[in-house]
C-alpha cells in the first residue's frame, strides 16, 4: 500500500468514513509531510495547523455520533493562495495583500467545507497569478519536485508541486492561460479545466477582493493524482454560485464512453505557428498507436478551427482585454506600442504569432471587444461539428516539459528552447488556447517522462459540457496503464526533499 501521503483522496475518504483512519491522524500526517519537505520545494506558503487539527477533531467526533458525512469527510487539503478562506491570509502572491484576511469564504471554499474538507493552508502562486512560473516577493520561488532547477509552472504551481510531493491529496486551481493544465503537465499530476462557468469564481483573487462579477475566459477546477479524484473533487465544487443557487442546479451530462474500444479519438499534435519538442510529439503519436491497439478509433482530426492561425487572434485579444483592466497607464501604453510594432518585433528575437493582438485587446473600446466576443461565440458553435466525429481531442499542453526557472524582465523577452531552437516564452499559451477560448472541458493527463526524467501530460479536450467524458477517458487511460502519476521518488531524495 502507498504511504498515506501518496494515497488517493477517494481511498483516504473511504478510510475516514469507515473508521480505519481518523481525521486527526490524516491531518497530522500531511502537516508532518509539509514540515519535512516544504523547505526545499516551497509550495505551501501559509499553514493553519491549530484550526486544522481542531476541525479534524470535530470531524472524528461527528463520525462517532453517527452524523451524516460529506463527500470529503475529514480530508485535509491545501488551497491555491487565490481562494479566500475566512480567517486565513489570502495574498494572491502580492505584497499589497500581505495582510488581507477575508471574513467570508469563497463559494468554492464553502462547498469544500460543506463536504467535510479541512483546509490546511495555502500554496504559492505568481504575483496576481500573472505568470507561468510560481514566484513572488512575498514567498519566493516554488521548485518542481522532479527537478528543483525547473519551475512547477503557474499560476497553480504551488498546488501542483504540493500534490507531486505528497503534501496534499487534492487542490483547487484556476485557469485563464493554462494555469491548471500547465502546472499539472510540468509536475506530472492530473488537472481539469471545466466547461465554461461550471465552478463559481466568487471569492477568487484576482479580481480585487470583493469582486462579484465573473471574469471572462477564467475557470476554476480540480487538481489531483488520479482522474478518479478529479471527478470526486469536481462533483464537490461544481454548481451555481451562492447567489444563483435558486436559479439553476447542476446536471452534468454523463460520460459517453465506457471503454477505450468505444472511444473515437482525434489527434491534433502539430501546428506551424507553435512547434512542439519532438520527444513529446513522438510520445503522443505512440499513445495514439497504443489506443488503436486497444480498439479505439484514432485519426488525425480535421476542422477549420484546429489551426492556431484562427484561434490565437481572438484568444490573445480577449485575454488582453481582461488583463488590461488591472494594468497601470504606463503598462497600457507599453502594450499599445507592442501592438503597433508587431510586424518588426521579430527583429529583436522570436515572437509568438499574433501576440500584437494582446496589446490591442488591452486598449480596445468595448464595441471592439463585443465584436471579438461574438466571433468567439460563433467559433464555439462551429466546434461542435468536430465532436460529432470524435469523443475527445488529444493535443499537447505546452511545447516542452517544465522549463528552467527564468525570472528575467521584461517577460516578453524571455525565451524557451524547443527542438534545440529558441522560441518565445509566450508560445506556452498557444496549445491551451482552443479550450480556453471556446469554453471546452480540458483534462491534463500525465502520460510519461522524458529521457531527462521530467514528466509530461497530454491534453484531453471534449465538447462543451462533456466534462465527465474527458474525465472518463483519463480514467480509462489509467486503467490500461497508459497514464498515471509517477512519484518524483529518487529525485526528491537526491535533492534532500524525499
């Protein structure tokens, strides 16, 4: 049997409800794990040990009294430091919020507590979740448990690192630019970006504390070490916001596949605008062959929207429009110049295709935003034809495995290396853009490790609202040995964190 800190959340909950394990024992075990390893990984930035143990004792007493038990009864877990937990500091990695202690739970946190979960503390993020690496002036840099010289990703990097290092059984991330899917990919854990508006974002920072409106493009979703645990957690956090609970109820469409033999799988693994490392592409192609050998129907997906030339302009424009609301005037002016000079930017180094549209989005009037949004909605309607032919679409998550730490400024001058060639840092947004732009469910599934020992995931995308189908497909991959979490193991020991 796996050690407690690497046991699945579903198994832990079963033992907690069955009396084989007390909540106090589980809570102390994860607190000990954090104390033992966090110094090297720096994933957990806030702990509330006293309150967590008090809640654990209450959970054990409730079990002894025979009270009704929630889906996560007595389960300790950490949360990304963007979710407001009443009485616990919530900074979103920003110095300006170092003393922000909310008095009200975020909707997600309330759902977790209603289900019986116990919040141990918070995990690290980039400042205001604004990077694909997790570092800030308040708490420093989070390291990847598989290799400390590499980032765990962002913005849910602390969450993914804590999972990979066995410091928590579950996490709730948020995703605008791949902030669930990319850290899951870099750390070799499972992550799920849900369909549009499936999970409430009230009580999430950003926006500013107290924000009631829902930000465009952003979604919240689960991270775990198995697809089964993703589904468990999604079932807890999905549903209407507190103020909308009398307007609608959750009724998720059931999975449409029960075996790999039934699955119709589309592959979209290459695009000239965003090359992917050859080792990853080869592994994804091998996965396709393995699926065929197990009876799945696998084919190269063909659709006009499976083309980054069509996806990136509206994605970058709408993302720029959202992010621009928080920029200073000087930053907005800088983005205006980037948009104007887009055709010449390549003279200074590699440039992500259509990145100028981000600068235009930052500064555009609302009537232009409305035109782009309508384009997006027409594309969302158009993509449904793809899923008449396929149950799921498999794509890369990013062009590479976890990149080395790089905190150089300005961000747009950073580079990554793909197939031995320099590529722009912002290329890491390209492969997640389709699902984000069109509000599609996307599950990040660990499917292997490179020769260098770094994990990598495949992105499983489904039709709008078909979250349980992408999660079921991930479960089937696990059951067939084609996917699954692999502990950092010896790597942790070699770096003094195991």
